[in-house]
């Protein structure tokens, strides 16, 4: 609503005795509803009082006495609590107005009300209450600052919880609100789930101040790829597995053109990721079947003559090795192959026979002749970005054929002189990846 097309009404504050008080933009309006001669007389008496205050320079006002628009507008001023000036009271007394009708501003009258005022309306001059919120915020800031200084020089202590066996997320959540720092390093235990805490330092129950460090070992559960054991002798394959923390779960023998005891295949196959302690099943060669076979009798503990008699009767050859021993002379101490082993007729059987005194040791056989082996190898995809080391091992020792950065598909080839049995070994980042015979 807009009064007289000039004053937008913001709020209706009071209505009494045919007069309505409006709060408008920029001030207040006392609007008189003139319907009777008494209403007209009241308005003109009020207008006369306002004009007397204007003549004294104590108030500013806009007066309208147009038909249907009888009102007085007072500009908005802050209200203060002080007594009205004496000249204002003397000017208003003949018209029936007193101090209870005046609202005082700074240095002059804010407005004149047509009825007695219980409490002046309008904004008050800022005082102590206005400053109270600022003082409260200042005091609160000083308190928080003092608390911060105290915590800085007297940091709280926290009890380190038991984190072993918990996941990384659970451990971090337990330490999140303690103010403790966390340092993580990698561990490897394939028998436990990945990303669980294997160890912690300091131990549970230790009291630490905020900012100290808790060190955790997180499990990455890395597995070892099973190397290629094909072509190795049984004892060599078992030694390689032992180096990797693996074992032999079972052995099976089949006829083959390979020498007896040579590995033909493994289960699981080469390259399978293996956790520590896992067993590997070996398929071994029992040699080619040549003619009729006999089961070797037990010869250990017999005399030399008895053992030779049984071997001759079975069509087998005896190879006797004499060794010093406290046992009775000519007693068979050991035999190879073992009792019950099927062997072709005409095969040799090694016997170790006890003797007293010195035993002549036969001279060592001459070294095997040299030969040339060839290499043609494409590095596997697993070699990409890793340190590759390729060596050739024979009876003279180990020679490095290549050592450097790996690249999938990189071809390594050449011919090399070896003596006796030879093996190629491929290492990735220092770990044996593959071994094979040329």
C-alpha cells in the first residue's frame, strides 16, 4: 500500500481513536480518519501543535489536510531517552499535549503522537547492549586462543590401539582423530589377506603425544611364480623348490626316453603364482623299458659273496666300492638302486662294501669335452620394466650373457662354449624366473 502516492507502507504499528500509525519508507505517518466534526477538530488541533514545534525548530514534518488525506509525516530519527525541552512543553500545553506525547531524537523532537506514548517507537541510539555481541565474540576468541596455546605446549596423549590383523581402512579410522601420524611400509605374507596390518610399532597400549608416528606394515601378499623344472634331475628340482620356499608334494614315474629321475612335467605348470610352503607334484622319468626286468633284492647286510651270488643269479652286474668301516669286513653297507626297484637284466648295481685299512680311491675321471650350445630367447612380457639377468652355468662356473633393463619381446641369441652339463638361468629383479637346459 502507498499513502497519497508518496509513502510506501512497510508496517502498520498502531490504530487508536480514529488514527493509524504507519511505518513507511523513511519515517512514520500518523493518518487521521476524519469522518465527524470531532475527528476534524482533533486533526486540526494536532496540526497546530506540530506547527508550533516547527516554529521553534524542534521538529521536521510534512502535513497534508486534503480531503480524505489528513496525515502528518515525520522523517525517521534515532530515539533517545531524555526530557523534552521546556519551550516545547510550554508551546504544547495550551493545545492539550504534554511530555507523554513526545518522542525525543538527538537534539530535537523525533515526532509528536496524538495519544500518550508508553514506549517511543523507532530505532534507538546504539549503547552498551549494541556492543555486547562484539564483546562476547572478543572474549570467546581470547578463550579459544588460550586453549590453543595450552594444547600446543601441553599436547594430549593417546593410547595406541591394537592394529595387527585389521584392514588398512580400519586402522586409519582408529587413528584418524588421535592426532597421531601414520607411516606405512610394505610386507609380504601370502598366507594372510592383502592390505591387512602385519605388524605395528610401537606396540598396542603405548601412550603417545599428538604428532608422534605410528609405523604399520601392510601385507601385499606377493606370490612366487613356479619356475620351469622340466629337464632337471629330481634332486636338482627339489633343491630349486626349496630355495623358493616350496616343496615336493608327490612324485609319479612313467616310462620315457629321458634318463631315470629327470623331471618331465610339474603340476601346477610353470609360471603359476605359488604361496610359500605350497607343494608341487613332479612327473619323473623311470627310463626306457629295455628287455625283461627283475626286481632288485635287498643286499644290505649280506656278505660280499652272498650279494654277488644273488646278482649273478638275477643276471645283473656288480660294481663294488670298498669303504673303511667299523662293520665286519666284506659286509654290504649300501646298494643303488634301492631294493625292489625294477631294473633290466644286465644292468649294473653299485655296492658299498666295508673293509679295514686304507682304500685306494680310483683317479677322478677326465673332464668332459667342450661343446657349443646355442641360445635363441625372446624375453617374456613379465620382463617389461624389470632388471633382467641371463646367465649360463656349466662345470666351470657361471658366465653372464646379458644384464640390463628388460623389454618384452627383446631377442637374445648366440653360441657359447660349455663344458659338461650346462643350464641357462633367467632372473627378473634378482629372482629366478626360468631355468632350462640347452
